């Protein structure tokens, strides 16, 4: 009896170690995953990627900067790409779930939102063994001949390890009907309220289809800034005074800040350039890059170079990963009670212990190292201390407003099928 129990124990242990979910970068041993503390990019119920999965991209086919939004019934496709840091190729299964506006499961049957087999297999990744760490690059497109979407709304794609059926990570995307017409505008309000802040107040007018009988009850809306899906604002202000139209907008105490900026990071060429890269050390495994220190109020770019939250990781077969050292001179915003983090396109905008900065007692700079692939990215520093109620505060360099991208979403609670359809989306900006 005891012998049988031991055999069962080792069998379970062997199966639990078969997943590539928890790969340690140095030894390829399996370790406990490090779950994210916070990310403006992650939505409710979304699973962040483990440390072994890097350089994730999800975009509408045609341009990697396109948002992950496709029109229902069209020929548009989404493209998923990612790297796994490993010396052995893997196989993955992708499945899809339908969600409400707040990203809770919609609970409609799968046959209502998906036609075909809800199990897209991804394999035969492109190997790269130029330098350590080794990795494989994977790519797939959907919908395709095997599956198509039947309902509009919010979706999550879930990536599983094929052999163990362990979920590795998930990503949000949107299927929109694009019915009706919508117009939008932005009003930049200075010296708002008692705190004298500046806000972007967003306004939209939507001509809704005739099937909508009770717009004041059955329609809802969301705005997203810079594609940070996890920080969506649902405007509570509605106006249906004009027949066939509904006006919605953000209130002044629930709007977006137009001073949110990004620091550019160009790692296309891993060589000393004396601008950003001040040292390149290829003799280490992985190779090391030392960046010039960032100085608060002097490092950010006034205009965004692109809008994707995944950056532009290099697709070259000779692309390398490097350990990149960030250094920050935060001025007087940091003290002994402060936690500073670096977050960006290269890590799903996650804020966790992997990217916590430590103060160097010799230089006074706050420093950390992040494993990043060659490419172009954006990043920011975030602050957490004992004196603020907010969990994480973005350290914005700009004291003046900068360009912002917004996406608006219009939802309709279908009275017959009781799920939230996504009727239309709109992309607009302020400061461009």
C-alpha cells in the first residue's frame, strides 16, 4: 500500500513539472510563478505571463501598432506572437472565453460566441541560439478556417501548455459590430477642482440602431487611455434628450490626466552610443547593458513614438536578450519609506518585485536590472510610499500636457440573449 502511494506521489510530481509555465531562466528548473502586484494593462480575471514568456504581442493584422480590435464577420485577423526562454521547443493550446464589459465571464454558451473548435494549436517555433538565454519565437493568427467568432464583445485568449494543460497566460481583445455612428471630442480642463490639476474630459455622441429600445438602461460605455485596458473609466453621465442619440461623457472628478508620458528606450543596436547605452558587456551570460541614468523631469518624450503596449521587439532571427540596468535620480520624491519600480512595454507594464529598484549607497541612484529583447520600447517609473492612498503613482516627467490616445467602447445589453454586445469602438486623441 505504502509503495503504491509513493509511486502515485512521484507520478504527480513528474506531471506537475512537465509544464513550461514556471521555467527558471538560468537552469530550466521549474519554480513557483511570480504573480504581478499591479499593471494598468491587465484586466480583471487576466493571468499575467510567467517570467519564461517574453516579448508578447497581440495586434490586428497589417500593423503591429494596431489595437487588438476586429470587426465581427469581417476578414480581419489578430496576430499573437511571443517568445519562450528555453532550449527546447514547446507546443501550446489557445482557447477563447467571452466576457462582459467589466471582464467578468459572460456565461453565454460557447456555441453562441464561437463556431469551430475552441482549441488552436501553436507549435514549431523559430529557434534562436545565438546567445544565452536561448529562446523560441511563436506566431499564430485567428480567426481562421478552424474557428470564427459569432458574437461581439470582450474576449480573453488563454494560452496553455499543450502537454500539461496548465494555463500560462491570457490576453484581452475585442470583437466589435461597428454599427451606428459616433462622434467624439476632448476638452482639456486646467486648474480642475480644488487640486488645480489638468484633466482631459471626454465627450461622445452615438447614433444608436433602432433595435435599442431603452438606451438609458441597456447601454453602457468605457473609455481607455493609451490602451491600458485595466484602467478603463465607465462614464456615468448620459443624455438621451435627442431621439435616436445618446450622449455620454466623463465627469470632472473621474477623467484622465493628460500629463501621462513615456520614456523611450531604443535597444535596436546593442552597442555603446553614449546617448542611452553607456556600456555593453557581451562577455556575460546574458550580456549586460548599462543605460544612462534617468533624471525625473528630464527623460520623458513629449510625443509618443508609437501606441502599442508591447513595444517593437525585434523579429530578426539573430535578436538577443540582454540584462538592462536602469538607474533613476528621483530628486526629492523618494525616501526611506519609498518603493520605486520600473515598468514598460517589455514586461506587460507589470509592477512586481522583479522590477523593484534599490538605492545604490555609493551613487545615490535607484537601480534595477530587467531582461529585455532587442527592439524599441517605452517605460515609466512608479512610486509607492506610506504617505499616499493610491497603490502606485506614475512619475510623470512632464509638467505640461502631452499627447494621449483614447479608445471609446459602446456596449448594449441584448434583451434576448442577455449578454453585452460591443456595438462600436472609436479611437481619438488629444494633444496630437
